C-alpha cells in the first residue's frame, strides 16, 4: 500500500502537464471530469452530472451523466422506468481511447437531442467515462488494490481466465479480487446500473478492436445465451456499421456478464481501438473512433427494439391483432385467460377480446421482452394498455336485454288466447 500511495503522489502532478478539451491533446482524469461536468451543465433540461462513488483510494470521484427529456421534472420512479442505454469505460485505467469514445458519444447525443427532442423521447442514456479512477490517473490497468475490475463482478466470478494474485503497476494482471464484487468501484457501478431499466450496456475497452460477448459460447465453460437470436441480430447490425467482429470473453466476472445475466441488458464490451493511448488531437481521435461511435449510435437509435416489442395493430370485430416489431422474440404474451408462449420477431398474432366480470373489456396485455430471467422478478415484463395505446373506446360486452314491446305483445296475445279458450 505504501508503494501505491507513493506512486500516486509521484504522478499526481502529471495531469498538470496536459491540456483540457479546449487544448489539442486528450483527457486525463481531471480534465475528463471537468469537461464532462461542463458538458452536462450546457444542457440542464436534459442532463444531470452526478458523482455516484469514489475510487478505492478515496480521493477521486466516480462520475456519470444522466440524460432524459425534462429530466429534472421526472420522479425517480419515472426515470427508472425509461428504457435505458448505459455506456461506461476505463474498467482498465490504461485504456484511454475508450474514455474518449464515451465522451464523444455523450456529447453527440446531447447535441442531437437539443436540436431534435424526439432523438431522446421515451429513452434514457447514462454515461460513466471512467470506472477505474485511480488506474486512469496513473495509466494502470488495475485499481489501487491491484484488482482487475473487469474480473471482479459477481456473475460467474472466478470461473476462468483470472488470477488469484494482485498486480500493481507497472505490472499488469487479471487478479479477480478477494471476493465477488469486493471492490468499491465495482460496487458503485453495480449500484448505478441497478437503478436503470437496462436495455443495452456497452462497456468500452481497447486492445483488440472487436466486440466481446458476455459469456463464452464455445469451448470449455461455454454457456448458452438464452437470447442468442437477439444477440445475433445486434451483432450483425453492429458489424454493418463498425466492421467489428465478435469473440468470447477472456475471463469470467466481467461487467457485461453481470449486465446480461443479472440486469437483462444486451451487454457487450466494445474494444474501440487496438491502441490504448492515443497522442493526438481530439479531432484525430474522433476520426479514429468513427466506426465504433456509429455502433454506439446504432444501439441508441434502436434501443427499444432490443428484445421483443409488442405493438397493437388493430382492435376490431372482437379481435386484437398484435405484432412483434422488436429484434428478438417476446415471451408469455398474456391477455385475460389467453397466453401465447412466444412470438418471434416480425410475427403477428390475433387474440379474442375478453371481458371483466362487470362486462367491461380487459385492458392490459403483458409480456416479457427477453428470455433471460435476471436477478429480480419480472425485470423484463412489459404491460400495454389497449386504451392508452390505441385510444380505443372501451367496449362493453353485448348482453341481450328483454324487448319490452315484445313482452307486452306476448302478454296481450296470451290473454286473448286464454279468453277464447274460456
């Protein structure tokens, strides 16, 4: 610990040698924090800067920007309900280009949303540019405790590709930590993600310039991904705009394993560049990251399609026609006593309108947008109000009421017949 503290003291002045976003070179810890806060403050109607944790050494903040329409007017419950995309970077502190990718993406979403609010409508974006603040400050892969934060998450923790020995700079390693989720940075990131209705989680890294899956799907330790068809479509769309292929993870306990397995988001690592640090201008860095940022943008623009997305096509003739416009299947579509186990992407189904005991039409349809369960009950369940979605006037079940004139005529005829018989 003394060596770590001494190293931090030695390098604490290094950031002062570098400029900020107003200069020519890329960010250090202090300038990324300053520029991120300043960026959020430029858009107070849609962005809030927050410090939601601190580094293992306790001296540096872990910060994020939360983006949503009229964000200051939303209750915590309303904010949590919004379909959310989460972008983080620098679990490994020596991977600067991933930090720049997160910053550039945040900046561009804010600029586009300010010009066109529909770009942000019905969605939420959260960006944490630096998860490993201590490591980023001193250009070190691991945190100040020698832990590889991207091997420290609880999901599949320690199963493969990790080390049981701490690694301090300048050494680099894959120490998984003393226990699952042991590190304060890991805990802060998990707590932040637990407050989101996560649809997509992109974790920025550098080194191999590709996309990393949440779980191994080949070889030893392979595990089936329950929403693999959805992943395939997402990966194909990602490749189309970025040219990036995909691969298995190198180790267990990665943030994306937890993001998918526990929080039910399409979760991948985006290795945004083969180089970790990039000595260049912001303009050059932006150009170098262009394809990867197009992938971020693709995920954002298609956010609500990441899974099953049931839409009401029509309500007529005592029938409800539904269509799944999502990129993945929808599961357990339930309306009254009717249950359809699965509706594939682009598939349509027709349900009979059902009625409550008071003869009013049953209004709610529910379904699960993902196949994976997650760590909490009903994490992927979505409810649709027929009335709210279609403006459909609530139907009343027709019940044949007695015709009073017919009753009178029947009684009269009966009396006459009886009189004749008498």
